[in-house]
């Protein structure tokens, strides 16, 4: 069942933060935590899972942090949702055996259909679209504040 949890919100916010504030250096988890108000204990666990699933790339060391593993137009919100759902290990009650006949044959199929429609929308919603929305909302980007001296 698609359930909005804090961990899921934090994961999406973190990926958008990394995409939106990426500059020449990777984005540190402490910066994400400060900007988004995400507790570090949630953040590190989620970021590592996103690295493991090739959504983010991690860089160790004093100048380490995170960056997107792929172009932001190639990462969908649906991918992030699936990673977090797997991390949370929450079973989907619509797929469980048992229950009443009305539940199995009427109520659960309706709920499953709604979930499928939502996931389809999330599978077509890219991180690039969310970054564009942030820019349209006038949210300041750290990357825009860094002077670029390349020629």
C-alpha cells in the first residue's frame, strides 16, 4: 500500500535538494539536513539506500558527499518511492490473503487500482520537473550562488 511516511518525504526532499543545489562539489548530508530540516539519523540511512539503488552516487573523504547517479530527467519519484518502501519493509495489505469476499473482490481491487494510477503518475514525474517547480516557486539554489569561473 502506498503510504506517505516521513522517511519517504525525506528521501524525495533529499534527492531534489541534491539535484537543485548541486554544484561542482558533491552535496554533504549535513547541508541537506540543515536546509531541509531532516534529522541526520533518517537521512544517512535513506541516502545509502539511494546510492545502493543507483539513484545517488556517494563520494567519501573530506570533500565527499552525494550527487545524482544519473541525469535528473532520468530519475523518477516512483523509483525513490520503491526504494523507500523496500527499506521500510511495510507489507501491502491489499496483496495479503484472507479477509472477506467483499474485501478481496470489491474493496481491495479498487484500492489497488488507485495505487497503480498514483504510481504511474510518480513514474512519469522526474526530479528535473520538481527542480523546475522549485525554481518557479522562487526557492534559492546554492548552485546559483556559486560563481562559475569556467571559460
